[in-house]
C-alpha cells in the first residue's frame, strides 16, 4: 500500500514538473498580466507589473541589459536609487541600491547615469553593460541649488551636445507677499526668479557647478517635473505645473468651479532665453489666452503682455504632469512614433470639484510639433473612477521610461509599483 | 533550547513595547466644551470655504502635500498649538506623525475668533475625530498672546 502511494506521488510529481517545464517554455518572453496590471489601455496593448518596490518611485531609466534604476523621493533603507534586474518574463527583482539622497531626476546618457537630490546633481560612470561602476563615488556635477519646501525636486535631462538641463522650481505658488495667502498681492519684480522658477543649463561633464557656472536657459516656469529632449527637432520640452488657489486666495474673482478648471497645465517648447511668464500670468485654456494673474492686477479677463511664451499644448488644470517622454521605439504602432507620453500624477486643488488625472496621456506630434488632440492612453491607476474623483487613488503615475524593445515603463510613487506597457497585437 | 527561550522572551518584550507605543497615541481630552449642532453647522461652512481645498472633504489631506486632519496629534492634541496654526499658518519642516508635507499654509488670522473656534471644534469632531470643542475665549487668549 505504502509502496503504491509512493509510486503515485512520484508519478504525480513527474507529471507536474514536466507540465510546468512546458508551461515555462510556452511562457517565455514578456507577457502582459491577465488583468493588465489593473490598467485600462487601448486595444492591442497589455501591461504587467514589473515590480512592487514599496517606495516613493519617481523617475526611472531602463538599460538595454534589463537593469532598471529608480530614483526615490525618500531613501528606502538608506538607498535613494533602487537597482532592479528583469527576468526573461519581464518581472524584475531588486538587485541593489545606492545614493543616500532622496530626489526625482534620473537620466542615462553617454555612459553615465545622472541623478539629482533636491539640491545637487550627481553622475555615475557605467561599464559597457550599463552597470554603475562605483555606486559610492559619484561625481558631483551641480551643487547648491535652491530648495524650498514646495517644488523642491530637480528633474533633469541632457541634450546631444554635452549639456544638462535642470528644473529649479519656484518655492512659491504665485510669488505673493504671503504665499498662498488670502488676497495677498504679488511681490513686485518677483525676486524668486533670479535663482528659481526656470530651467538652468549646465555642462554635463564639469564638476561642482552652481548658479555662477550655469545659464538660466528659460524662466517664468513655476515648476517643471516632466521634461524631455525632443530628438526630432533637437529641442527641450517641459510640462509646467500651473498655479493653485485661484478661489481660496481670490474668492471674489474665481468661484470653486473656475478655480478647479483654471489654469491650464502647459506643455512648452523651449528655446534659450524664453520666458513663460510665471508668476505674472497664467494660461486660460478655455479663453485660449494668457491672463494676468490676480496677484499682479488681473481680473480674470485682462490679457498678459504678448512677449511671453505661448504653450505648445494646454491641458486641464491641476492634473500635475510629472513625466514627459518622447516615444522613439519600434514596438508601438506608427501613430505613437515621436509623439509624447505624459504622466499626470493627479490633482488635489480641484476640491470640492471631482479630482482629475491619475493617467498617462498620449499627445500626437508631427515633425517635432504637437499635432492633433491628446487622448488618455493608460487609465485606472486609481483603481476606480470614484477613487480618482475623491483624490484617493491606489496608484499615482509619475515617471516614464522607454525600454530597448520599445516598451513604456511607468512608475507609481504612491505604492511603488513599476508598470510596463507593451503592444501585444501581432 | 536556551537560545530559543531567549528569542521568545525578546519577541514578547518587543511585542509589549510595540503595543505600548500604539497605546501612547494622543488621547482626545475627555472633558471640555461640548460642541453644539449650531457650532458644527457653522464650522462646516467655514471648513468648506477655507480648509477643504487643501485638507479635502474627508479631512484626509493630500499625500506629501497637505497633512490629514483625522487622528493626528496636531488636531487632537494641544489646543494652543492648533489655534496658532490657524493664526500664523504653517510652514515648518516637521514630520507629522511620521510623514512630511511640503505645502505652505498661509495665516488665517483674518478669521474672527468665533469662526476659528467653530471651525476647530468642527474639525476636532469630524472625520472620525472626537475631542473637546474650542471656545471663543480660548481663541481670544491665544490671539492676545500671539500679537505681542
């Protein structure tokens, strides 16, 4: 009897292992999760959860060798950058971490990994497998950047000519005498702009630069988190976080509905010397006009000086664009090529109106210029529409990256999930 | 065997410590001004006008930006500190119950003593909070000292 049982067990084990071997074989390669990781995607796309980091995952990069470097807003176990490695099925495990500073920016270019704290920019030399050589000995490229309590992150990107672009966010909502104060006027000649509220350009390979070594490349930008270099026309594009508190600071001018819709979250195509006009104006996407800010004598209608830069595209208010990526991959259908993906982290300053965002948008481009209407590409990071409306989203999209095969990666800085979106239609 | 015993003892101690920690959370004051329906109604109105846009309808705040008002030591604890947050605003770099919040709260000293008393009493008795109310006299006293 016992011997028979043993035989059965052995046979069953053998069958199971053979079956799982074949299952493994047929599963080879990257596959979408059965529930597409909870996301809603256009037809033909699928998604998988690459990893659950449980950390505040901000921007990320993915190497052709399947290593993922994720910048964390706050270090986890003393590591501000997580390193993960992907298995052949696309799922990744944590392989290490380094950098004891929190921050947002991370970018890979010409054999170096660049990463920022909220005051400095570092770079790490990579070997030919894109692995960081000395994680504890980065070069300090930029130092001493201003950091307030708000808009403190330093997103970064590089061009093809050895320059580094760093956002220095304005540590203020609208440069009021009393920040976010009730009917508080704007400071004349907003003094914040000399060292914040813009994009600064530095050399990518020079050590210990600060304001004196860099150039204020563009100004009048309240805060930029998502930015990318457009390779088609060799130009910097940024997504600005528009101002808040139109109703709470100026209730006589703006009701709660207007304050929820205005102002636009703007995409700007920047050239050296541009001025987007913060804090003196905001962009009204309903009137399609640059409007003088109430702190500077605006009345909701008065138009701002035409000298200020117009946005390339204006999106609904307060959705918090935290990631921008120009898609240059080959995996997705033709219409996505050279277009922009934008991760909208999701709003808070629309209350008591329903919150918006918590999705990834696709913005079509043609010849390096926006062309056609934007659409929601990846939705339901929040879990349900009710959770999105209440601002109680399960996940909040933040950083974007493109894999070597053309997959689109998205981080979530709420729970630390890393998503990978793939095109599955043959 | 001795080692296992040690581990068991250590684990038990750790567990006790942990439960002691959870117990040391701020306790709402048992006694104090009772909050009337009229105060709650007026407090709710003021909350909707000046507080809701940041602290949200459910009092849960906004992750990393605006602190929640439910179950926090700042709301349920020292009344003077709480009244001062309204009068002076809040922009200190402190962790509130283990989390940090970056948004600046402007002073709301333009609110009348009665309005501050009502909205704070409302907050201390909404969103699952249950604590004593705050009186006009308490606000008046803090404001008088705050001025000098």
